[in-house]
């Protein structure tokens, strides 16, 4: 799984380093969407590598930024991974998505995503409780 994360990170760096620019030198909406998609995959991959057991704790974090307000979802993970790295990546992603939404006038539904009341460990995976 670490190989996969490394591959995603390398691809992200390549896209950022050699991203196509429009004729007027400005980054396009498609460029920014690609950057967000790569970062989202990196975050989800890291969270999905986490496992839970009697020595770890399950947690959740608001993930994404809906144009109408609030997160798109809540990401589940455990303390078996580098939680500081994950939380920092999510913070960067949420900020970039908010800027993207504002810059490009993105619309969404205004449905409120229910926040878990708790997260429990079942079969070594964190499961949301509502």
C-alpha cells in the first residue's frame, strides 16, 4: 500500500510540475480539478490504510467543502496511521476546494451531511455510528 501512496504522490508532483497552462498563462479550471482529484485520492488512500484494534482509536474528520456550505462527507480513519499528516492534507484539500468553488462559481446541492455521533472498530475497520 505504501508503494501505491508513493506512486500517487509522484504522479501528483509530476502534474504540478508540468501542468498544462492555457494560452494566456493562467491555470484552467480543469487543471485545478485534476490537482484536487489527485490530492483527494492521496488522502483517501492514506485513510484507507488505517486499521483499528485495541491499541488504536477510530476518528473522523470533515472532508471537502460544499459550495453551499459544510463538508461533502466525513472521512473515517484510525490512529494506526500518521494522523497529523492526514489531518494536514485534509485541511489543505478543504481550503483548496473552497477556493476552487469560489473562483469557478461551482454549485452544489445544499443537503446537510450527517456527522457521525461516534466511530467504532468492527473487524479492524472504523465504522461510523449515526
